[in-house]
């Protein structure tokens, strides 16, 4: 070894010794572990923020380009919390930290997991309160598992028990049942959302078939979730076999109307006699079908009022469906002209006025017929066709009346005004001329 090599080796050893001395002094500081924990938390949060921005920039346009403004805040929150939790989980193996630093890291991980659970719950449609309860429970579980493990907590919950007949029910069983029910509810809700979205986007199905399959999917998913929950919770249904007959009879009488409306709704969707978007008239209610629900059909009127008509009533009452086989609807516009007018001119002008109205169809073409000779003039019946009854009928007839009025005024066709003659008789029996 040359002198130069020996000098380089000595310099390197001195440099390493200086760094070791510096690290020993650093680790001897009282707040060393807390500073390390804060650095880990800051790094995890920074990586979460960067990942959230990258997800919104590159992932969001591919997943939901049409709803970017709505999905972006939720996606950023989920990505930020998820990446932060993963980074903190990777640092859980750091040993030698004091209890304060461990508590800080555990609290940070618990907050990240709770935020992730809350955002997922809200994305699946949960209200703020149940989502917050789930987040708080997960925060406590993560904090307990990090600091001392869940074994003492589980043992304490299991010791708090009570006897119900021959069965022992502990607080742990109640917590497990509630947690399992929430998880099963979230899973069923997420699965149902995917199925409903897939059915709603199916191009081979019309509107009525989509609604039908969505209702059947809801019934199937809820039924399967109930039976799976009963099986996972270990509930023995054989004990209820004695009461099943009376219980079923009571449920049948109590839910008779509800089940009748449910079956009626399925029948309406199966025979496709009433579909979403149809224009119907039931009694005094006229409007278009907005939604076919489990219990009732929502009919939206031109006044903006939404009538909820029970499905069973649509099966038993007389219903006018203006768009059952065709959306074309004929509208009658009645008017009268004076006896001394040119009737054929009035007929031609009425047809001309209807033909230039924007919503009146050219095929079938408008026609006008003499209806009768009335007391004050000749009655005409103008018949026009429209193809959008949900947009209203009164606005069409009003437009046609205005056009008829303008053409009649231009060509000298008069509309008669009722006249009444008053005759006065004197006491002498002489008749006075009419006034």
C-alpha cells in the first residue's frame, strides 16, 4: 500500500468516526424519536398529496371524464388517505422509538385509515353519521393494535357477557354482529351499485326492461345479503320453526297492500303497458311517468307536481296511455265563424295556420271539418297531430289559435259574438220595438 493510499484510508476513517459521533449525539437528544416520527408522518402525507394529484391528472380522465368535477374531490381524498396509510404501515417496523413516538405514529396511521374508511363509505352512499362511526371504530382498532395489541381488548369485551336462556351473549358478540352487518351492508350496496350501473348502461334493453331488471337485482341482492348475514352470525332459525306459521300469516296480512303494489309494479314492467316516459292520465291526474318504484309510480305533471300513484291502482283503474303504441296524439281545436263568411276560405286558413305551427306534425296532415251550424255561427273542428304530449298540449292549441286569429283578421273572416234581443211589453198590450 502506498503512502497516498494510507492517507486516503486514514481520512475515510476519520470521516466515518465524525459521522458516528454526530449520530450518537443526535440520538442522545431528548426529542430525537419525536422528530423522527414527525418526519415519517410528514413524508407519508407529502407522498399522499403527490399521489392524489397524479391520480386526478392521469387516472380521473380515464375513469370518469364526464363527471370529473364531482369525482375529483372524492378521488383525491381516497388516494391521499390510502397512500398515507400504506407509507405509515411500511414504517411500522421501525424499532427503538420511545412510547411517545410510537403513539404519534399509531395515531397518524389510525387517522389515515379512518379517513380512508370515511371516504369509501361516503362514496358508497352512506350518510355522514354512520360513516363517521365506522371511521372512529377503525381508528380505535388501529391505535389499540399498534400500542398493545387487540388481545386485551378482545378478552375484556368477551368477559362482559349476559345469559339469554341457554345462550351466552357477550359484548364481543354484539360488536362482531354490528361490524359484520356494516361490512355486509357496504359490500351489498357496492355490488348493487355496480349491477344497477351495468343494467342502466345496457343498450339491448329498453327503459322498462332496465327498470324491471334493476328491481329484480335489488330484491335478489337484499335477499342473499340477509341469508348470508344470518349464516355468518350463526343464528339458528330452527328455534323459530314453531312460530314461523303464525309469523308468516301476520306478515302476510300486515304487508298485503305493500306486496300487492310490489307485484303490480313487476307486472306493469313485464307487460310493458306503462313505461318510464309514457304520458298517462289516471282520473284527474295527467302527466308523464317519471319513475316506477316498488310501491308507487311517480307521475310528473306540467305544473311541476309529482303524484305518487300506487301500482295496484294502475292495475285496477282505467288508465289512458297516450304513448302506449305510438307517441303521436291527435288534438282537437274548435272555433266558429259567422254565417256570412266564406266557409271554404275559413277552412283553408285554419289548416294553413296549423301547418306552420312548429309542433304540429305534417304527417298526418292537419284537417278541418264543419262540425255543426250553431246558434251564433258555423262550428269547425280542426284536428292536428303532435308527437310530444309530455311537452304540453295547451301551448300548441294556443299557438294555433293565435295564427288562426291573425289569418282571419287579415282575410276578413269574422268570429261571431252572441247577440241577445230584449223586448219590453207594456201593460196596455202594445209591443215595443226591440232594443
